[in-house]
C-alpha cells in the first residue's frame, strides 16, 4: 500500500503534460453518461448484501486530496487525476451537463468491488462553493435525484454520494454515522476549507406524523439563513420541524459524523430530512430545492 500511495502522490504532483500524451485531453462521456443516467445507474446497483471494506488511511488521504484539488480547478490535478485515482478503484471522466450547459467531472468507484467508496460530481465552471451530500442512496429513496437537482442549481457545486447501501456489512456502509468511510474523508476535506454542506435524508411519514421536512444544524450553530429557510419552506405550504427549537424525534442528526466534523472546523452544515410523500412528488420536492438554493447557497 505504501508503494501504491507513493506512486499516486507522484503522479498527482507531476507537471501538466508530464504523464501520457493523452492525459490532458478530457475523455468524452459515453452515450449513456448523462448525469441523470450516471446517478440512476450507480444507485440502482447498490445492494445491502454487497461487499464492502472501509478505506485505509492512505487511500482516504490521497483520494480526498485529489478530489479537493479538482474542486479548486487545478489544471495539473485534472491532468493527473485519472492516474492517481484509477489504482484506488475509481473511474474519472468529464462531460457537459445537457440540462445546464456546465462542465463536470465524475469520480465513481468501480462496480462489483469492496472498494465501494462513493460517487463525486464536481462542477468545473467555478471553484467549489457548496457541497451537496447524499449519504443514503438506494435507502432514502430519491434523495440522489433531489441532490442532483440541488447540485444543478448554480455553478460551483459539488455532489458527494455514498458508494454503499446503508445496511451494507452490518451497518458499516452507513456513512452518516461512520468516520472511517471515504465519503467522510472527502467531506471532511471540504469542511476543513470551510465549505458549507447540505446533507439530504428521507424518512417514512409515520416516523414523524404531520411533518414534511425536518431542518437541523446537526452539531453546528443555527444560522439566520437556516431560520429563513425554515420560514420560506413553511410559507410554501410544508410542515417544518425546526430541530433547534423543538423535538423532531430521531431525525435531528445531532450525532451525524459530517455535522460533528463541520462544527470542529466552524463550517456550516444543514441536515435536511424530507418525508416520503414529498419525495414521491417531483413538483413538491423541487419547491424545497428552490428554497435551499436561494437561502443556503445564494449568490
């Protein structure tokens, strides 16, 4: 493993053009690689009985460093990213989102492997400004679709999605409550830069009857923007539980690992829970995405 990491770091830091002659040329996405299809295909392959192992410390460090640099639009990193991430079980490709016209990079773990370490989409038109997180794809149904739409809301967004089903390996795949996952390593690297994070979850209607949306700062401070978000969502006709002023059952995310880490680095973190009825209605969840964008992302 030490040798692998040494080679990966060397390739990452090599000057632009020093790798193979094709390294600086973006790979064109294949016909089936629209962002919608990439997300849908990735999520549909997740199974709770799949193989999984948490990454080793060196694997996490190199991957998080590379993805973080990619989000800063570093040209040397873009040139060397494939050579760095391929040995770690990731595929890296670029494309243009047909819906927004903006360029993107997708880093996704290989299939049928225990290195189920996530899918990360980076808007390449601006440096990263906000991280949208989907920790439970294929479990909190449609949160990956909602996350993609929030990612598309404006330039400079990052979408981080777990590479496992929540129940994989006896719960080891529950990245929102594990600090040993690649998802956590990558999002931690963004928290260390102070980037705001919006994490999307889903709950069954019966878990908190009469409530459509639960908003929480997790372990971080409650901001005016979060209070305004709650008010605007409520004004749009949704029932909102505000975790900073009332009990919201087990949906408050107080022990969420990414929220705890964000608090340690004084970064903004918003934990969003959406009930099943709303997640099943594209028109309704789109209204929530619009408010999250307007209030928590902004200009």
